[in-house]
C-alpha cells in the first residue's frame, strides 16, 4: 500500500499558500485577546515581509553557502510568521494572501526593496538584532503560545544575527569597495531604525549595545540619526509591489489546488 | 497487537530517513484511550516543512497497524533541543555521514551573546574520524544542519548544529 495514496495527491494542497494543516493544530490555548492578536499580527507581518525580501535573493547570492544561508533564514522567519499569524485566530493564509498592502502591520525596515549584498547584510543585522531582543523578552510572556514561539525563535534568530554580524565585519573591515558599500547601506537603512525603538522601547538597549559592538569591529560608524519614527501601518511604497508578487497566484486562481 | 507507541516509534523522519522521529526526540508522547490514539510531536525548527509529512506518516502507519484516525498534535514547549536526540540516533547520524551534535548551549535568561567566531565545538569527521575539521557555513541542507569540512581527509560533511 502506498502510504501517500490519498494524501499528497488528494488532500487538496493549495497551489499557493501552505495548504498545510494549521501550524497550531492541537495546541491547547484559549483564543487570543484582541490585544494579543494585534501584537502577534505585527510580529508575524515583520517575519513574513522580511522572509519575502530574503526569498527574493534566491539564486542571486554571491556564493552557494550564502544562497543556502539566506534561504534558511527566510524559512525560519516564514515558520515564525505562520505560527504568529495562526495565533491571531484569523487564518494564516487569509492574512498572507487576502490583505492589501495597506492592511499589513510590518515595520518599514522589513519592507525596503532589496539592494546589493551589503544592503542585505545591514538590514538583516538590524532586523535580527532587534527581533532577538524582542523575542528574548517574550519567552516569559503570559500567553503560553507566544512564549513558546519566542523560545523557539530565539534559537533561530540568534543564528541569523550572528550570520549578518560576521558578514558586516568581513565587509566593513574588508576592501575599500566593500567598506564603501556597507557605509552606503547603513546610510540608506539607518533612518528606519527609529521605527524599531518607538515600537519596542524595551529592546533598544540590547539593540544599541550589539549594533555598536558589531559596527566597531567592522570599522564602521553609525550614521547620525535623522529619521522620524513611523508607526506601524505607515508603509514604504515598495511594499505594495512585494505583496502583489507574493499574492499573484492566490489572486489569479482563488482556491486553486494541485 | 503491537502497541500504538511501538508503531509510532517506527516512523522515520522525512528528511533523515535513517532516523526515527523517536531517535530525533521529535516524538514527544503517545497515548491510547479505548482504541483512540493521540500522538504529540514537536518541530525542530518553526519553519520545518516536514511536519505535515510526519503527521501523514504517523496517521497512515498507525492506521495500517489497526489504530485508525490517530490524532497528531503539536507541542511547542519546551522547545526542541538536539540534546533530545537519543544515543541510537547519534550512532545512526554518524553512520549516515552526518556528525551528531555536541551538548546544546544552555538557554540563559539575559541577552544572547554574539557568537562571531567559528563554532567552538570539536566536531569529528564522520568519514575518517579526525577531529581536525572546520566550519564552512552555519547553514546547511536543512534547517538543523551546518556544513563542515575535514582538513585531514578533505571531505565536506553535514553537522547537526547544537540548539
């Protein structure tokens, strides 16, 4: 008997989205309060949009090892997004594929269009350092599901941050050209950092300590902060393109299966 | 009749078919109540795409052994750690050319310190046994593996990273 006779062929896996079982299936937890759901949506959207930007790097990385690393980071973040979006109780696929860009709650740092590899490194360093500080503090959150997601996420995002930090140092303290590109990426992304601090003031001290440590080793200076903190819900225009691409199959073929 | 637990313990990992879910510590518990079987599994990484295949495999294997309609449930806490990989699992990993993990770092309450250098763990080459190996990339073929190379025999190999 073929174990998969009636499953992978007849289970109605979606042509888009996961088509999988709810990632929180079988977890005993009360429904999320509106506040908890909104918070999980924000953290989930950060992970979903950042994962999408990293997925856009597939086949474009400078080395095979980095291709694999970036895909792994994107997969980890997609996994976190699935759990967090599911925790809202609104259905992960509906949230990922059924909302307009304006309805996303991601921070602008995750939304910015990709640039060169230095841009990827700086963005991932800032994003992962911030997210690790947040998740570290959520490990004892009163909601057992969010606490469990955070405890798993800490292990993953620590790898993401260290990967980005390693490259930041290698490129910042590398050639004149790699240093110049790192400085340009810092200048481009630094104005989005105030969003992070306004959103999670409690993560700021750890963020600043770690980023200052990495930049010093990378022989890079932090740019003077000039950015205005934008609240969640205020987006960069390029988010619309990213969301349109992510949702193109779902929009063209609603409910399609394969 | 074989117990439901014994059946569930024969189900292998979709990515590492040399190992069972029990070897990996992914199979957390099996309960049987009046013919109804409940199985608890935990993901290695949150993005692990193999969870649904594991669920299908468990349901089908149990059904074939006379336990139809098993309920497979996910448990997230405590988070999976490589310390749960059994001794048998470690032997099977090494036999498959994959270096088993060393002891996992203990989770600390405060900020996670930066780890910038190559991983400190002394990892033995699963091909020739040499301890003279180096890390090529912390990310490998699956979420749970890093890529290393043996300086003695020159072979690259996967290493299950300690988490």
